[in-house]
C-alpha cells in the first residue's frame, strides 16, 4: 500500500507541528463547519468535532502499520461525519438524516480507513470508561502492574504483601472484564 | 476465578515457569473460555497501556488544536428556524437551573457545598475477597447505597476480627467522615498514612476534606499543600486550594 502525499498532514499531527496543523485548519475547517451547521449543529460543535477527529486520527496513526493511502480531506471528513452522527444519536435525535457536505470526493480507501479509525476509537473509549469506573485501589494496582514493572515492585510500592497484591490484581482484572462484557456497547463493537 | 486472571496476566508478562507455560498453552488449546478470557485481558492491557502512553502527547496536541481552532471557527451557533423552540426550552431550563443554584447557595453552608463538589467516594468492592465474612458484603452494599451508618456498623464488626484490613479501615473512615465523626475519621486516615499502601493518597485527601467540611479552611489548605505532585489527587488539591 503506497503512502498518499497528504501523509504530510499526518506527520504534522504526530509531531504536533504548528504550521502543518494551521494548514489543516485553514484548508478543511470551513467545510466541516458547514457540514455540522447544516446538520443541526453550531460552529462550537464543529470546532469540537474537528478537534476530536484530529485527535482520533493521530491516535490511529500512532499504531504500527498505519498508512494513509487516500486524500487526507476525504478521511478527515468521514471521521468527522461519523463522530457527528454519534453525537446526534447521543443527543437522542429520533431520525438522523445527514445532509452531505459538498466538495468532498468519495474515496473507497477513505471509507475503510475511517470505519476502522472510528471503531478503534469507540473501543478505546469503552475500555477507558470501564477502567475509570473501577475503585481507586483497583485502578492503581492495574496501572502499576501493567506499566511493565514486576509484581514484587508493585506490591512494594503499594505496601502490600506479594500474594495479596497478586490476588487483588486478579480480582480487579476479573471485575474489569466482567463489567466490559456487561456493557451494552461491548457486543456492538465486536 | 481468583487465580485464573493472575495466571493469564503472568502468561502475558512471560512470568510463568517453563512447565507452567507449557501447561497453560495445552489448556488453551482445548479450553475456549480460557482463550476468550486471554484475548479480553490482552486487549484490555493493550488499549489501556496505549491510552496511558498517549496521555501526555494527546494533551500537548489538544493545546495546539485548541489554539489553532480560535482562528478558524467563529463560535457562532447556527440559527435555524427549527431550533427556536428548542432555544426557548433551553432558556426555561437555564432559568430553573439558576434558581435551583441560588436556592442551594442560600440553604447550604459554603464548606458543605465545596465538600460536596470534591467528595467523590470510590466504589466499595469487598465481596471480591474469597472467604470474606458476611459483614463485608453487607458493608459493601450499604456503602454503595449511601447508607453510611449501616456500612460503618458492618465494617466495625469486621474490623473487630481483622483490624489490619486496609480496605475496611479506609471505607470506615469515609463513613465516619460522611456521618460528621471528624476526629474518628481522621484517626483512621492517620493509620492509613503511617505506612505506604494503596489507600495512603486517598486518606491524605479525605483528611483534608474532613477539615474543610468541619469549617477549618486553614487546616485543610495546609494539608492540601503537602500533597505531592504525583499523588492521586494533586490536580483536585490545586483546584481546591484556588477555591479556598
């Protein structure tokens, strides 16, 4: 799969480079704003959706094997579109009929890439949300033990015996997984 | 169940002995439930680790994006005929909210309001322990239903048999704080701070909140300033200091 020349926008995001990011805004923000405002949103909504879409794309681009094989604009539009649809559903609009933005060329590769980006984003958010709902003690022991240090060090840092820390970690993982399985979105996001 | 996830985690960490590793993989080949559990733990570890690793980069990028956005978005709502009725409802809702806030401010003393804003008790989860006495599940249920008197009674019954149980101690302190038994709560939190453990940071934070709720702002502020920069409540402590 070959890299599209627009990969420079991805690189600007990955390096947090102001000139490249300013160019992304100057070239694409206006159209996304028109799209959101044409679909029951405001300029503030468009600004938030645009920002979240760029963050999501950057997270996806950090993953090994990511290749931008389509125009950045088409990819960005589809990610913004998916996020705005989700937001409209969250706001419980009964029927969501989208008025598409003009000026964007439909590209098959962009559709596949955007779908996979939105899926990964939704699944990451789900895991993060379930983790944040655990008790502080569980969050602490999981974050320490999954940060790459040994259980001996984890138990020493927490002032617990090794066997108790190990048992506690096992219980916390069990709780995390059981809550994940019970989440309504878990099956939808398989 | 207790050991299952510890074994899975050890397997993923490469921490099993050669014999245990071989036995685990043999079981994996014939046990679909184990394979599913392994896949779920692997995914949780990968996604959460990635999120923790990305946190600093995400925050820096978010700042850049926020700054860039101010030049390109006009911060004006789209005016649409269909939205006028919705705006009216929003205006009514906003007015009612302001009235509710005014009523709350008039009837609730300031320390209690600030305390309520910062008090985010963790969920109690004692029933996870194998062989836990019955008083612990009762305490967990009562605490999570905000029955702090009931939870405290069950926790104290349990602590009479196992006074060193840190979880039970911490949650008994929270119950005492909620029941305005400040001195008793602080005594429990002090025990938890005497040696490093999973609840030390929480105990320090809630000791500060106990002074706040009691109306002793200087004592609260003094403790907040002692919270180290890498503790669990550092950001909230800074914010609370600003509020004070």
